[in-house]
C-alpha cells in the first residue's frame, strides 16, 4: 500500500488559489478547484517559476513567467511536448490533505 502523508488542513486551502507546501525538501503547489484538491510539482521546467503563482483555467495551470501550461491531473504540457511536471495523488483523511509519492506522465 502506498503511504500517504499529511501536508496541510483542507480548511487552509482557498478555492482557485495556489498554496505551497514542502514535503521531503520538495515544494508542492496545491490547488482547490471546484471542491477537488490537486497537487503538482511547484517548479516550472522551463525556468523554475513557482506554479502556485500561476493562473488557473479549467483544470490547467499556466506558469506566471512565460505561460507554459500544464494539466493538473497528469502534469502534461498542454501547448506542446517541451516538458512535464510531477503530480501527487491526493487523499483527504480526517480533514487533512495527504499526498502520495509523485508521478510523471507515462509512469505507472
């Protein structure tokens, strides 16, 4: 069974606003979008911008620096195949957002 680890209370997230948490020295961007929590690598692969500071459109996040856009569910880039970001599986347990190990598109 995959270990899920608590990172923040669900009540601390604000709808459609990015929030950064740190787990094992990795920055993770969290988004509460239409009642669902998404967790992604916070660093854009292009030049390292914080994706938590980007803007949401549907279930995609755009980098605030150069508008590279990524799917929140898969980490796949939407405007080409120049890069991807890791996504973290999310569970809500006792009011806490808990994250599993990161995955990249194509990994099982």
